[in-house]
C-alpha cells in the first residue's frame, strides 16, 4: 500500500527516512522533535548543529544514528496564526520538500508525523488533509512507501462534520438491520404455523429443475463460468479509458501487486484490494457489489467497514485517501495493497 496511515511512535518505525517536525534552530525541542533526538542519541544533535538552521517550509537531512532508519529529514512547519498567514502553503511545502529530499536520497520508504499539529497549533483535521493531498499527488508520479504516523489517535483527525455524517449513516443502517432481523424472526414464526387451504412452497422450489428442464452436468456448468475478478478489472480499466498506472495509483495499490493481478486471471484479491479498485474505477454500488462477488466478497450492513464504503460510494466520493482517513477514524482496515 503506497500510502498508509498508522498509529505508532515515529521513532519506532523501520523505514529509510523519518521526518522530524523541527523548529528553525534544528537544535531539538519538545514533542516529536524531542522524542526523535532522545531516541537517536547525541550524534544527531552534533550533526544538526552544523546545518545552520532551516527556514519554515524547507527541509534538511541528517543520518538516523540510533534510530531504526537511515535518515532523519528535518522540516520546519508553520505556526498556526488563524489560517490567513500562508500556513497552508508553508505546510504543503514541508511535505513536498521532505519528499523531494527522500527521493534524492533514494529512500524507498518514509514516515511523516502530523507536522505543525502539536505545539504549533495547526488544527488536526486540515493538517491531515494537507498531508494526504500532497503525499497522494506525489505518489501519482513516484514509487515510494509513505507512512502517515498518527500518534494520538482521536476522531477529530477527520473533520467533525464528516465524522458525524458517517456516524449517523452507520447508526441508521444498524437500525435497519435490527429491524430486518425482527421481521425475519416474525416471518419465521409465521412460517412455522400450519397453513390451511394452501400448499406451502419450499422457498427454493422455484429454482429446482422441473421435469422439462434437463439438469446441467458438471462439465457444461463449468463451461458457463463467469468473467473473473481480474478480467472484470482489466475490462473496466479499458472502458473507463484509464491507464493501468492511473488505476492502481488511484487505488493505493502497489505496482508489483497490480502486475501479479494482471498476469493471473484467477487472482484472488483481499476484500480491501478489491474495493480499492472499485473505488478507483468509480463504480456504482451495484457494480462494486458485482466486482466484489467475483472475488468472493459482499457488502452488507452487518459491519461498519461495509457501511462506510457504501456511504462514500453513494455520495460519489471516490478518493481512496479520504476514505482511508475515515476508515482509520473508525478503526477499520484501510483500502489498498
Ligand atoms: P509541531 O511543533 O510541528 O506542532 P509537535 O511535535 O508538537 O510538532 O507535534 C506534531 C505532531 O507529532 C503532533 O500531532 C503530535 O501528536 C505528534 N507526535 C508527538 N510525538 C510523536 C511521536 N513520538 N511519534 C509520532 N508523532 C508524534
């Protein structure tokens, strides 16, 4: 999965580079900066002393010392001053410049904290949106594994409005499900009562072969086998006029995995991968269910994950990264592979 949101302490992440939300002196501070210097040891501070500071929105790179990463990229986020002082542009620049350095140093993987969202006071939901927007557009052009590290996970990481809309969407569907379950029970009781003057028809009788219909033998039944998941995926990519890379990047799916799916007509994706492709292809709810069925999955109202996916599809929001932010906020698995 090229872009992953994870809950962790960034100093524990094993990857090529971690990004530090530093201050302009680069001489250490509190929050994630303090944690990184503490875990890296004194060598990091000595190297930082030679860098001559760093301007807001810019980035500089050092070694990782005792950290489980090769490099630390130090970037200085903007202080929040109400939002009309170029904060957004400066924060975008932090992510862009850090990714540029990571690329220059041939990093295959990089981990970011939520820059500026601590002591510098940038509100978390818009800070996360800036991060996701810049990182996802970088990943459209570049191959890299990027971790967005959330330290203090709370619902406010996505906007309050989106969170409460999804929450009530989930609540409504759960209510439906319970109502459905009650109806089912009532129906079951009715079915068990004796019926007078009526033949009770077995629910499956309609689909049983009649004498006139010849039952299919196994060989001919197998001859009518449907299009597979990967065949449907490739057909849909063509129909939508997309290139393969546009599709797998939009799906947050790794290039290597996509080649595997492309070359194996019987490939069995995980549910999160199958849905990621349905989202990238902007399929309707019905088409999504069809595609999922080909991979042996369904969408139901019996779990939050499925309802959240349904919420985004019915609202025609096909941004995998936004969906992942919401899934993360509701403690669900993320889309992609
Ligand atoms: P800033 O000064 O840029 O606001 P902070 O370090 O105060 O930087 O906070 C930036 C973000 O880093 C906050 O969301 C905070 O929760 C998070 N954070 C703090 N410690 C860690 C850590 N060890 N790993 C990952 N994220 C962390």
